């Protein structure tokens, strides 16, 4: 077993695929942490925006949270419909492609890929920031810790989704339990200074600007990021996959809605005001349970859920990128599945880009957050608008009541999510949202170039005239020969078996005796079919004269196909490669783009040492 298999586990057979898929319980722990973790900052972000308008404005956390939960309901219903219609996964990208066309699907797909990448960077740095806040001595290691967590997450996902699901099940379900317990106790615990119940539905005196409310709504809407991951990752579920995915999404909606709304209500009940020194959840835990086991336990579990929220992206990004690669919008490398039956290239690329973001932004969550949530809400808008259009087109298949509900819900949901995108872009543009506004069209442009390339290649390679037949090509084999040794003999032997015309190419440097090699060659006299070509050079490198000779040979006889046979030593240990020159690799890199020139690497395995 090599190092790679020791790290990610033994290779799996195709028939073992069902064994590595997940059920509802595991699916929730692997695809839900991103959405669930937003409870840690969703209510807090609303309160921070409202606080700027005064203490009385904090009441608006209640209606804003209620609207967000209504939007959550719309999203859950919509994505459950999408899963039923598209059991192969893909979510907003697939329904946008089939309903609104290629442009809409590209926007949705590109936006989601950007969001998945940012989710990894934001979630990991947020988790590390919480740890560093508790242990300030770790401050210099913020970036290093963040990068290490991304690498660990990548390795776990390369081992298979069930591995990561089992690893993250405990913190995920413990977080759900602790938040719901705190919400229930906080709601019914006697509190002398609690606001009267009628005040929960009665707006306070004093006007609050619409723009403030919209900013708070936009910031709080980050609580819904991650909802779409289940619809993208339907294929990871055990059969019947669509049924299990729909059940998982329903549970996520129930848990997230209860946790988020409950946190907002008890925040108002306990008069919580955002503080720079502690989080809203920590304030609530301290007020309800005191600074005891629950307080510290919730703090630790929150750190864990924030860090592992990135795992949702490691499940969603590879699945979505594979679907888009199938449609030729992304490189085909994203279609390949590794030894553990996961789309390993998607996992690796996601980890690398996230690490670049973390290092580039210095592991600072504050600098990364303005880039966050715009992409996913853009995909929400396309998904819900697509569902409304699809329902209307197929309205004869539904009752009038169902058509009114689904179309109305889709249009209203699309309006709310589009509002979040617009407000986020306006209010956070100078803080970094401009990066997403620039990256999205660039990514779409790149995807169009990729598809154009694939189609051009297919058009050129396609055979429609079956009268075309393969004919023998005249091959000229060129073998660079530095000296007469066993390596040269093996290379020339291969060349004689391959071509009728063989050229042994020797480069003479200026400091070497001019005719020494030719005299040795005549004395050796290997085979009359081998022609010796001696090329002088005044440079130390032999690459330039070899390239010039091959180009001249190819130009003089354009009907010939030149095959360059490059011998390469195969040594016993990896470190021994560095003891030999890499001429074969250098020449292969140069000749790979030459027309009518093929490079053939001839391995020579060293023995007896």
C-alpha cells in the first residue's frame, strides 16, 4: 500500500458505491453544517445593523427574522420540488438550464461555485477566530491553523462522504440540541424584566429607515446559506436517493427555522445588545444558564460547527462541478472519480483555492464576509424563478390551487432573494463585494471558452466521411545520443523496431574535441540503417541545437512524421531522480506543441546496484 492509499484508504470497487453513500442522519451531518452554523451569526448580524438606529430599533429583529423564516419555508418547498424533478442533482443550475436557458444556468452554477469556495474560507477562519479569541496565544498561528483545517477536511472527504459524516455527526447534532434547548428554556424561564407579550407584535415608537431594515434583512439572510447543498448532492444519498434527500431537506428546514427564530425571539426577550467582546449566543447562554458547563460547552460546539460548516462545500462543490463538466462548461478532470469513488479533483481544487483565499486575506473573517452570500442568493433567485416558470408551463399537470401557490411562492421568493443580492452588492461593494461582482462574469467567460474549446475539438476530430482510412506514415526516429553506452543501445534498438529511418543525434559543445565522437562511432559501427548527425553548439545547453535540428528535419520533409525517442533512467528511490539531469522532461515540454512531431519516453530501469 502506498502513501496515498494509507492516507485516504483502500481503493473501492464500483459495486461498493452504495455502501459509501449516506442516509438521512448522515446526510444531515455532512450537508447541513453550513446552514445550521449560520445560527451562530444570523441573529447577531441583524442586531448589529439595527443597533446603529438606536435601542428601540432592536425590536425589528422579530419581523425580519419572521420574514427570513418565511423565505426559508419557500426555499425548502422549492428545492424539494427541484429534487423530485431532478433526482440527478444540480439544483439551481439544472432547473435554470432546462427552464431559463444556458445563460441563467451558467450564472447559477458559477455563483454557487464561488459561494462554495468562500464558504470554506469564511467558515474555517470563523472557527479559528473563535478558538483564537479563547486562546490569544494562538494569534500568530491563525493562518496556519486555518490552512491545516482545510487540509484535514479535504483528506476526510477524499476518504469518502461517510467518513466525514461520521466525524461531524456529534458536533452537528449536539449544536442542534443545545440551541433548541436554550431557545425553549429562554422562552419560558421566568424573567421579571421581560417585555410584555403584546410588545412582540407591536412596533415601538419612533421611525426606523427602510434602508436600515433592508440592510439588517440582507445581513440576517446569511442564515439561509447552505440550503441548496442538499439539492446539489442528491447522488450521495442511498437509494431511493430523491426521497432521502427530500426528507433531509425537510429536517434541515425544521431545525434551522426553529433555531433561528427561537434565537431571535429570546434575544429580544433578554434585551441582548451585540458586543465586540462576546457573541449573541454566548450572552444568551450566560443569561439563561449562567457561566457554567452549558456556557462553555455551547462555546466549544459553536467553534466546532463553524469550522466544519466548510464540509458542506466539500460535498456540494465536487458534485456540481461534475455536472457542469458533463455539460462541457468545466474541465473534464472534474468528471473523474478517485479510488474512494468521490470526485477527488473537485475536492482538491476546492481546498487549494480556499487556502489561497485564506492566505491572501490573512485568515481574517471580517475581510472575507462581505464576499459571502451574494452568490448563493443569486442561485436562489434563479432556482425560484425557474420553478415558477416551470410550474406555469406545466400548469395542466397541477390543480389551479397548486399552480397559484407554487407560482406565487416562486415569484415572491425570487423577489426577496433578488433584494438580498441587490442590497448586499450596494452596501458591501466597497468592502469587498466588488470582487464577487468581478469574479462572476470572469468565471462565466472562462466557462464559455472551455465549452467553445471542447466543441471545436469535437468538430475537428469528428469523422463523417467513412471513406477515410488509416494509411502508413513514414516515420523518422531521432534519438539524442550523448555517448555510446547501454542506454544508447537500448534507445536505438527501440528506434530500429519503430522506423525505417533512424537518426542518432549528437551535440558537440565547443570545449569538446570536434571529431572524437565520430571516430568512436565509426569504430563501433552499430547498424547501417542508423544515420549519425553531429550538431556543433557554442552553448552549454543541448536543448536549443536539438530543437533546431528536429525543426529543420520536419521542415525539409513535411510528409514525414518525426518521433523523438528520449531515454529516461528509472532509479530505485525517489530522491535519486534529483541526481540525474531531466533532459527528457525538458525536451518533451518543448516538442509537445510541434506539428508532426511525437515525443516517446523510453524508460530504462537500472539494475544491480
